[in-house]
């Protein structure tokens, strides 16, 4: 990387059929190590540019936290609507 001579290897393609049939393309282990190195460098830089309520693939966030935030917001909105106007 430092000498700018790194070349990414080829992907290995295989099919899995756990819950449904899916084609997987896996990078070689050496390349996955490089992917993680790059992500560890750029993640803190990019993460600062995201809005607070961006939840996908972020440390400490995720689907469950997004759902809990949605529930909280919906309850808050519901509380502001007079009961006679609720569906």
C-alpha cells in the first residue's frame, strides 16, 4: 500500500443454499485484511459527515436501534394527535 504496488486478488465465487440459493463472491483473506484496514481509516472520517439518524452499518447503530427510534417517534406523534382524530 505504502509503495503503491498492491494489487487486489481475484474473487472466489461459490453458491450457498442455507435459507435460499445465493451466489457469494469472496475476496482472498489478504485482501479482506486490506479492506478492514482501509475501513478502519476512513470510517471515522465518513461517520462524522452522516446525520445522527443514519443507522445502517454504523457502530452502535443498526436495524434494531433504528426500529426503536421509529417507535419512539411514532409514539410522540400519536401523543400530539387528539384521540378523536386517531384512526
